C-alpha cells in the first residue's frame, strides 16, 4: 500500500507543479475519516494524524532517493565536462598544426606562381618577335606576288577567305603608303586596286546580308570593314536600306520614331560604335526626309496664306520637338541635347528668323478684319476719335464740367460692344501667344510676347472698347432731354464683362511668358494705363447718366405735380394716399436701380447707387420746397416722402435711407401743431440739423404768416 502511494505521489509531482496546500487538501479527502463532520463517514483525527505521519515518512524516503540520484548525475556531468575539455584541447592542437601546414603550402604556391609568371614573360618575349617575324615573312610573300603581278595564294583566289584577304590587304595598303612612289608606283597601284575591290566586295556582302536579315553576318562584315576607309560607306548603305519601306503611313513623324526605335534595338548587335551609327541615321532623317517634308508644307502657303502658314509652322515645329523628345531616350553620344537642337534649328532656322513679323502682321490684319466685319454687320461707319491738344482739352473740360462737347449721337441703343468679337480677338491672341511660346527663341520670348500684347491692346481695348465708350459718351443726351434712352449702363455692363476676359487672358497666357523678364513691369504699366483710361471714361459716362436720370425725374415732377396737390381746395375731400407724380418717379427710380444692379458688380454697385440716392434725395428736397402746404397737403407730402423712403430702401445704402428718414421727419413740420414745433425740432432726427433748414420747411406752411406760428417757432 505504501509503495503504491509513493508511486502515486511521484507521478503527481511530475505531472503538475507541487503546491503544499492543495496536496494536503487532496490527501485529507482521500483518507477515510479525514473529511468534515457532516460527511458520509465521521471525522477521525487520530486516523488522519497517523496517515500524515506515514506520508511524511514516505516523502522523506523519496527525498533521500532523489538526492542520491542528483548527486550521481552531478558526478557524471563533472566527469563528462573534464573529458570534453580535454578533447577540445586536443582539437586546438590539431588545428594549429593544420594552420601551420596551410601557411607553408600557400608560400610554396606563391613561389611557384612567381616562377610561372616569370617563365611566361620570358616565353612571350621570345614568342612575340617570332610571331612578328612570321607575320612579316607572310606579308613579304604576299607583297612579292603583287610585285610579280600574279596572285597565286589561296587567300586571294578563294572567295570564302575574304576575311583573311581583307586583313592582309589592309596591312599591305598601310605598308604601301610608306614606299616611295617612283620605284613602287605599279605595285602600290595594284595593292590599292585590290584594296578597293575587296572593300566593294565586303560592302556588297554587307548589303546582301542586310537584305536577308542575317545580323551575325552583318556584324562579322562590319567588324572587317571597320579598318577600311569605306567603313563610313557601309554605314551609309545600312542607313539607306533601313529607310526602305519605313515611311508607309501618313504620319512621317510617327514613322521616323518607329524607325529609330527599331534600329536602336538592332544597331548594337551589328556595329562596334552603335551610338555613332544611330546618330547618323537620325541626322539623315532630319536633314533629308523631315527637312523636305517641312519645306513642302510651308513654302506653298508662305506667301499667300499667313494663317495656314503659321498653323503649319506651329504644328510641324511641335511635332518635330516631340519627336526629338522621344529620341532623347536613345544613346547618341555625350551631348545629345545639343545634337538634336542643332538638327531642329537647321530645319526651321529660315522660318523662325522672321516668325514674329509674320505673326504680328497676321494678327493685325486678322483683328482689323474681325472688327470691320462686325461694324459692317451693324451698318456702322466708324467715327475717327480725335487726338491731340484740342481733343485733350475737350476731354479735360468735359470731365470737369460734365458738359457734352460736340453734337450728341443717336446710336439707337446700340452699345457697339460684342462678346463674340471679343472672344474671336482673344482666341486669335491666345493662339498667337501659344505659337510665340513655342517658336520664339528664349531670349526673344518676352519681347515678342509684348508685341502681341500691344496688338491686343490696340484692337480690343482701344479700337473696340474705348471706341464704344467714346461713342457711348457721345450718345448720352443732355440732362434736360425728355424721354432719353439711357443705354450707357449697357455699355458699362458689357465693357466690364469684356475687361474681365481681357484680364484673364493677361494672367493666364501673357504672364507666364514675361514673368521673369523686364517686360513684366512694362506690360503691367500699360495695363494700368488702359484701366485708368477706361475707368475715367466710365466714371464720366455714369456721372452724366445719373444727371440724365435726375433730369428725367425733374421732367416727371414738372409734368405731373400740381400746386393743388399740396393745397387742395376741399381739405375734407382728399381721397388719394400719395400723388401721381410720386408714383411715376418711384416707378422710374426702381427701374433705374434694377438696371444699375444688373450693369455692375462688386463695390461699384454700392458706389453708383449711393451717388444716385444722394442726388435723388437732393431733387426731392428741392422739389418739396417749391410748394406751399395746407394741413391736408402736408399730410400728402408726408405720404409722398414715405413712398420715396420705401423706394430708397431698394438701394440698400444706409446713407440714402438716413437722408430720406430725415426728410420724412422734416415733412412732419408741415403738419405738426404750432405748440409742438419746438418739441419736434428738438427730436432725435432733427436736433442736429441747421436751424435755417428747419425754418425753411416751416415757412412752407400755409399758416406760417400767422403771428402765433411765428411766435412759437422763434
């Protein structure tokens, strides 16, 4: 029983970590009578103690056994460690002996190698002169055959040994160059003739191999010809045959790119200097094929059709430079950028020298035609806008006095501004800028771009916009005209839209061309002058238009307002809320406000509306002071001003609304009871006004002359 327990304890201790509390707990539960009092069997402490004592003895016995086993294993480990250390020492000694033997072997190999190299040098020193002597002997033998005039050697008679024959004749040809002509003229002639014949045969063989597509044979023949004078002719033949059937499409530039790409893959397998051969092919394509194509495309239209000439020049130059960019990926030598640039320049130099003259000449004629076609469609004969001292004097007088100098022109509402014309002019100029960017030399680009810009300014800003402004100014009627057609605001609206388009092209297409040059400040200054000139004329026209609006309101008031409106005969039978004159003026003002908002943008709307509102207020203020008011008439005047104030709200300008609020408060002086005059005058809206203004309104009352009213106001 005890042995089985020991075995069980050992197994448990090996299976899982030993925990004393858990171990004792399990032991108690396994012991009969060791459980709690409420278990199936009564608790027996003596039995449990006896079981503990027995178990402790068993554990002590097991501990002793394990301790003896541990000691035995430690002794065995120490013994094996000593044996292993001894074995390592023996291996180190063996390794030192082997390393010493290896060093001795290495020294011996180095010694033998030195001897072998020395022997090789000696053998080469002996063999080289021998080989040269043998070669010289063979050359002398072949030279004697040329002296005798009969070539008997197999190398000259066998066509299959053309490579060896070429090597020999090339050397003999070099030797013959050193011989005196008087004694060896005949043999030199024979060697030269044979040299030429072999050269021709090799070139013919290369040509045949190329046609058959035998790359290896081409490479072999090219290597032999490399030492001949006709090697360049071999390259020429190769380049010529490469181009046979290469230009079958309608696009010569695409054909050229495909050809060069194909040759680039092949040329390295044939020639020892592929970059030179490829560069020569590209030069041939540019100087012959492309140059002739460009000449055919440009010379035909150069004298008769400037538009087509410029389009073709831009297109051909662009496609040529694009082709050059594709060829940049090939190996063409050291400075391929300069090489390709020179080829492009050789093709286009005669066309680019006077490009800007053709461009500006065409742009001027085209712009003039666009404008003339527009004015012809309107059946309009352009007036000449005078310049010089008298015209400048008139302009200054007109700006200061706002007087129309000269007869007014009836344009029947035509603004003489056309967005279609503007778009056409800008489109032509945009194309000119693009061509200028592509075709101008970098050093000439800013100057050429400025010339194009001045043409745009001349025809768009001066000949079209400025002319329309001048015509519009001349078409503004005088301020006392009746039923005048105030169309200058339409001119303002269209001129503003057009100038936005002009400004966009200035920023998008001109600025990139001149941004880093002194021409930038010159262009900005010119643009500023144009803007100031147009703004000055727009301001003048708007000012005169506002005067005309006020004049129209005066006509309405003069025609519609009656004295009896504010001093009715029957004070108790007045039915209207406001006068007919007020209704028509307000309708007219609302129409003009809407027109101003549609014609302008940004802060300009507020500026013009504020000016119109101030003048509108002044007109109504002065108009009201022309009448005498009864009590009921004063009420009507207040109703009219209330309607004017409602109209002023459409302006959305605080100052204008404030002016009409004050005017409305002044009109209250026309109806307030005499005893309350001082109180009303000291109110919030009237307290800061000049006393003379208040007095002037009080004087308009029909009862002002009464001593009581005068006493209360004083």
